[in-house]
């Protein structure tokens, strides 16, 4: 067994609470309740242990991390420890003064996400009137001297407006723009028929992104991630299981990827009971998909197995029932027809029989595990 | 010949941080959601891009500390690359 490298990326999902209700949320359907969240001490311990192992990039995420009143304490400690810290936020829960405070405490970067480029669509998707505030916060972030990083999560319902999104990014003087296609995990998977873009949408968005990229060379970097459903090859999920990335869920459960909670048979551990280093190097869950011994055909003999590591195990499980199967987005997978079916189904434009499911605690309680 | 102006004053671009990583035994450049592992020479140059030194003085300092001369072309080539990558800006 080759030596296991240390994690470089720590994702601290400090809460599942969120004032927004985006139906594309990749959080699990069963959200961690507030009472089960790690307290400040618990998170400080996580930051210390991961940094000692070698994690250099830190993402504060959620839910909406701004909901945590102790975020300032965590940011200050992160800076002291030498992390490069990133706040991944909707912008709801801060004002210009809080942005300035973050800056003083040493937060390195704030990424503000938008649901769309205009108020009506944005606020419909967010389930709340957030657009104007987001605009103000994006400006406050820029004014504070941060690099301006915008994220638009794109899907069937807003993908026709990529040009307008990029126009907004130009207006806000963005340095980086991420056009991130919805990944079909958690809530997004439950809403897949409403969210999966058509091939025409995907190609058109790509064309528009390329035009802007060329036009804005040297001024604004645009990242457009083509959805794996249309790529014929899977993405190397989290750059490979237990290789770079370690996530800690709101309740302290330590995850090799942020959806791994949904996988069956994984013996996941909690930072309340175990040291992060033990969990990373020794625990069965983190070793489960390390190396290639677990692989089945077609991955086992595939010449691309060191590139994508078999793709997303959560996707393989959710769609084929076995996380050790090849990610079905791969055209070599015997289950690839499931992806083609999903694309065909979504083309029909779903009926109101299965309405768009907004991410709310109430919906979290009401829904039973979904079947596809 | 490189196009770098010897009197220009380079500094790290906004949002970039240069630091030593003990676990990696390497200098790195950190930026929004990313990281570059630097070679020793790249690290030596970047450590002097502090918004005060000119390219000229960076060359002189490095030639002194490596007890060599004739590395000016290597340094300016690296600075061109670093600027193209968006790592440094000129004050």
C-alpha cells in the first residue's frame, strides 16, 4: 500500500441551517438539526487537528455558514493557524460591517452565490427575497478589497440566461465566475426532472461562456463545468477518495466527500470520538475506496482509472444500487442507459404531478427516501 | 529577450498568499480555492515580490545569495510567467 498523503483541503460544513430553500441543494434530504451541531470548541478542535495534518485550504460552508454566531471566532483561529480560508455563502446573514470584520480577522476569500441574474428568477429559486441583498453584499465584498468570486449554480431553469449572468458579473467587477452545473446529489437528485438541463442548453451555455472568456481575457476568469451527465466520462469526485479532501459535517461526522453520508456500509466516524488523523489514515471508511482493490469491471481494467478513480461512488450507489459500480455517467458503464433515460425523461418537461421540492425542514421531514 | 522592466516593482496579486507548508516541506502559493506548489527558485523569487523591491534589486539579491551571476534571464522569465498566471502585479 503506497503511503497515504495528508489532506490538503478541509471543508467545514458548520451548519445545515440556511435561510434559502434552493431546490438544487446538494445537502442530504435529512438535514442535521441545529441541536446536533458541533459547538465552537468542537470546531476549533477540527481546525487544529486538520491543520496539523497539513490541510492548507479551508472552506466554511453549509447550509449557510453565516448562521453560526461563532463564525468570527473560527475565522480568527483559522488565520492564526495559517489556513487560507474561503467563505462559501449566499450573502444572507451578513452586512458590510460583518464583511469588514471578516477581513480584519483574516478571512481570505468570500464566494457569493447567485441563483440567477434577475430578482424574479433568483428569488423564486431561493424561495426568499434575497437578490437585492446579494447584490449589495457582492459590492461590499469587492469594496473590502477581496477578490470578487461569484458562483452561479446553473440548471434547466436558469441556464438560458448564462449571458445575462456573465453581464451581471462584469457589472459587479468579478475576478472569477463559476458557472457550476447542479450536481445531482441530495435535494438536487430529488428534483432532477426539473433541473437536468437539455443537451442544447449545455452546449449553448458552453458557447456563451467561451465567447465571454475570450472577450474578458485577463480581466475575469470564467469556469464553466459541463455536467457529468453529458460528458460520457465521470468526474474524479473530490479528486479521489481520501486523497486530498476531508469534510466535516455539522454534527462532527467526518466524510471523504460531502455526500458520503448516504452510502451504505460505510463505517463513518465522528470527531467527537476520534482524532481526525486516525479517521483519515486508519478508519475503514477513508480506506474503503483508496487504491484499486475495490474496483469492478469496467473500472478494474480501464486505462483511465487513475484519472477518474471510477467517478462518484454516491452517484453509482444512488443510480445503480452499488457504490462499487462504475459511475453510470461513464459511457463504459453497463448502467449508462440510466443516464440516457434521465435525459430523455427530463426532455418531456415534468408535470405538476411531482412539484419542485424546495429545501425546507418541513419538506425534509415529510419526504420518504426517494426511489428512482 | 524578456519584456520585464527592471525598475518595475512586483507584488503578489490580491487574494494570493505565499507561505511555507511544513507538512508538504514546500513553499506554496494559495489563492481562492486553489494552491500551487512552488520550486525552490520560484519560492525564492516570490518571497522578494513584496511591493518594495524592484526587479533589479531582486536580481541582485538573489545573485548574492546564490553566489552567482547570469540568472537575471531565469528570473525575468519566471516573473513573466507569474504575471501571466495572475500571481503577481506591478505596483
